[in-house]
C-alpha cells in the first residue's frame, strides 16, 4: 500500500474562489514549557466535534494565552480529557469545537488551505463515504454564507495516528517533550513514514508527530482521481 500527503493545490493555481474567516470557541493555552525552555503552541491538534459548552470551567478556555504555570496548564488539560478521544495528545494550543464564522465564494470538493482544517462539501463527503473509504468522520461547521446556493461545508475530524520515521528526523528529535508533548522539527526534506506506526484501519489520518500532515492511502488517492476531485495535491511518502 502506498501513502500520500494530501494538501491544497498551489494557491496561485486555484480557480475556486471559496474562502472563510472562522475560529473555534475553545482551546488550551500555549505553554511556556519549562522542559523545552521556549513557548509551545501546537496549531493543528483540533477536535471539531468536541463541544465544551456543558463543561464547568470551559469559559476559561475561550481566550488564547501563553500559560507560564505548568500546574495550571495540566489542570486545564485534565479538565478537557474526558471529552476527547482516548489517547489524545492534548498539546498546548489544542483546539475544540466547530469553526464558526463567515464564508463566501465557490468551494472545491475539498478545501485545505489551512493545514489544520480539512473542509469538505457535504456532497463530496457523501461520495467518498459511498466508496467505502474508512476514517471519514464529518463534523458540522458554523460557517455562514450571505450568498444564495451556498454549499454545506463539513469539517473532517482526522485522527492523529502514524509517525514520521526517526531516520528522516534530526538526531534526538524523534521523541516528544515529556512535559508539553510537543515535537520540534520542521518538515523533513526526504520524509519517510514509520511502517509500524501506520493505522491499518483508516484511509486518512494526521501524523501524530507532525500534525499538519494529512496522510491518505493509495485507495483514497485513487478514489479522488476517479471521482474527479479538483484542487488538491499529493506527495508520495515512502514507508520504512
Ligand atoms: Zn516541552
């Protein structure tokens, strides 16, 4: 089985005009990490389907800030944990809830201009689900259009599973920080996936040690081509 990184087509080549301006209601603060000695704000651990509105204390998470008190950060993280999927990393900066804001223009089947968000038209999601692809968990968005004939936009909640192989990472960077859970490396020039870490039960996932990489299987890639999806790009990621 081959694997590909799924991204948007290059910005300058886009013909669809769709754009949106939106944010999520809740998030963990960034952390001035005492182990890393620098701030850490993960920007792509997102849970569009996690609604914190019934959680006592959740209003503390409605603003963004950089926390300097590790114990307070841990307290906030544990407050959220029962509401997220088991095993969630919950790094500083993780965000929760649907995207709420405004949208306009025409949207391609998939809109991926921002690495932490996979937006898909409802009709496109239904086409992919009908093909039997695994791991397509859609969540509603609160994106409002002013125009007529607006598409319904869904956000995929993509599980964080799978890793870049240590061989493609700088020495000593393969393990996350024990305190904040962050990984500190930039996209490897010759990325390699770690075979043992890849989920066998999903056709789409987000790498746990590089959360803005959305990875799809060959099966998913073939389906996109066959159905004529537009405005995406694929880069094969070798596996070791
Ligand atoms: Zn750290």
